[in-house]
């Protein structure tokens, strides 16, 4: 299974109701994007990031993740809507 799809499956299983806007950068081929989840409400960015990367480290070879994931930003649905609207 391709790593991008594996990441999607893991996060969808671990964060029920998550919305993922992730993909591979056309220039670098690195995976990046946005993780939007209601469960992030009340948590600061660092705790959200730690949760996402902890989930991934438990399910993906850390070396693969480190060399293939560029960034994953975390948002609540409301924050993401604000971000999109500018």
C-alpha cells in the first residue's frame, strides 16, 4: 500500500470523523497537508501535532515517515474554515 494511503487509513481509524486534505507535493514528492478534526478543540497546536505524529509513529516505520512527510497542519473545522476564507 502506498504511504499516503496508509497515512489516510491510520488517521481515519484513529481520529473518527477526521477530514484529511493531504497529498504529495508535485516538486518534492513529500507528503503534506491538513488534518481537520473536531477532537482538536481545546488543545494547542503542539499537543495536536504530538497526537498526530504519535499515532503515525506507532503505525509507520519512523524512517519512512521522517523521509516522506513534509508537514501536517492540524485544525478544528472552524479554524480550517477561517483559514480557507482568508
